[in-house]
C-alpha cells in the first residue's frame, strides 16, 4: 500500500515514478492519493483510492466518488486489511511518502492502522536539529531517508541510522536536445539549446540562469533574486528565468520584483506558464531545462529533484552546501557556503546561503564556456550513475523483505 500524492511535479512524480518501478518488478501495489491530477492514467487509476486531504478533522467526510474515503482509523485499516478493496486485496507492507509533520499527524491520528503490517516512511529531511518528539512517529513507522544527510539527521532522533534510497530520474526522458536526439514539441524539432530558447521566443544567443521549483518559504526566491542582481548587472547577455506559480506560499514574486530597478527587472523573466495553465506537460519542462545554461537553487532540500532533472539534461547546477544538495550536485556543479541557519515552523533548521558566494559561483559558470560544458557533461553522468527509479525499487524491495518489529 503506497500513500502519496498523484501529481505532475514534486511528491506526485515520486509516487508515480517509484510506484511504476515497483509494479515493473512484480509488486502488486495499490495507491492512496489526494488525486492531484484530473484523470489518473493506468495502471494507477484502477489501483488508487482518492482521499480527503482534510485528514485532521474527524467531523469532515468528503466524497470524491466511489473510490474515496476519509482518513479515519477504520478507513485506513480497511485499506490495509482488504475490507475496502472489492477483490479482497490485502497489504503486506505500507509505504508512506511525505514530510514528517503531515505524516506524523496522520499516523498519530490512527496508529493502530499502521501497526497491522510493517510500515515505512520515505521522508525528506531538509535541515538539522530535528525534534526528539519525532520518536512518537518513528516508533510506529520505520523511516527511510532520501539522502545520507537525511539518514544522519534521523539517527540523531532514533539512535539508529535508517536505510537510504535516492530518488530516480528518467535520464532517457530528461536528456539534452542534440541533432542526433532532438526534442519534439508542438510539431517542432529542437536540436540544441539555441533551438529551445527560440521555441520560447527568447534570443537564442542569450544565457539563462534557470529555476523551476514551487514558490514556497523554503525555496527562498528572494535570496535567489538578491544573489543574482549583481550577476545580471555584470552580464548584459544573461537572464534569470523563473518557472513557478508566482503568487504562492512563498509570496508574490511580482511584488518582490517591484523592488528591483526597472532596467534590471527586465532581465528577470517569470514564465507565467503555471499561472496560466497549472502544471505544465513534462515535455515543456524538459525544453525549459534544455534552454538553461545554469540551474540555480539556493534552498535546503530533502532530495532536490528539479536539480537532478536539470542536471540530467546536461545543465550544471549551483546550490547550497547544506542538506542533500551536495550529494545531488556532486561533480555536476558548484556549491556556495551557508550564511546562517533559519528556524522554521517545523521545529528544525533550514539554512540561508551566502548570497555573494552563490552569485559568484553562477558567474564562474557563465564566464567559462569550457567549465560550463564539462560540468554539464559531468552532471548528466552523475545523474545517470546514481539516480535511477529501477534501482530505487529494488532497494525498497530489499527493505520491505527485511524483518522488522511491527
């Protein structure tokens, strides 16, 4: 039984890509999801229950159709023990994908449901100083980290280092556009980085510093913009291109950009694609990655999937030397040091990057064509070697088969 969102980005892609990989190696996986896409494709549609996202309100009962339920203790147990599946399917193990705070709320709301069979929590850890109170979660479910950093932080709470499974990236799909292997988009053949820029109506000879991540507090978009202003001022042919919903939990980016002088503001491009259309097709995102010259992300990460996706397209990355980011970037980019730690509402610490050092690292890649090309090639090879969903599925198979105390 796999609990996770179904969506085009973020945890949704992890649920669907890892779930498909588990199905491919013979696991009979069923899914419970908030159904963040309009119409689930097979093999997921017939294997998925949609659930009420308001999991904390015991009075709230939502109707999402015949294949839906509210997350009550009885409902969760029914999903696991077979009472709610027409064919009597019963779970032999449970995989929960989610951050520790929301997962904790669900598990502690219905602890006995998750004691029926061994339950594993695939959890992103984005910072240090985790609260010891998390033992009340991880004494019921068994954590699986997404990075070595995450495993080390979990150990500070549980006293035992958990297993670790990296995310995967489909490197055959997230790939560079080349004359031999072009991208095909809207009846156009994109053979190069220049073709991809032209597809989006941009100057094919300009340079892009690109980011495609949700606009939320941890992503620190204001920090990215501040770090990039001196770089943009010194590089007349360079643009910062941001692909996200511009008015979200992290603030209104158009309001933030009103602080920037107009001549410099013109060099910061908000694609607006998600504002207008919601989640964009994966093919369009791949073309955006391919148009980029440098991928820049100054946030703390549980894994950093968009960083890895960009690198798989041959784009070198710049990130912060904190959380999982150094593991994901590896030889495929440059790291800037932490300036200071940042408290958050989840009772641990994220970090803020040294903004000058971050901008200098981006500039170093922009200014050295050979370094940028060589690092981009290393980035793709690093992803191909280390981040693979088929490998992740095999690792989860081994974890599930390992005896644990229920």
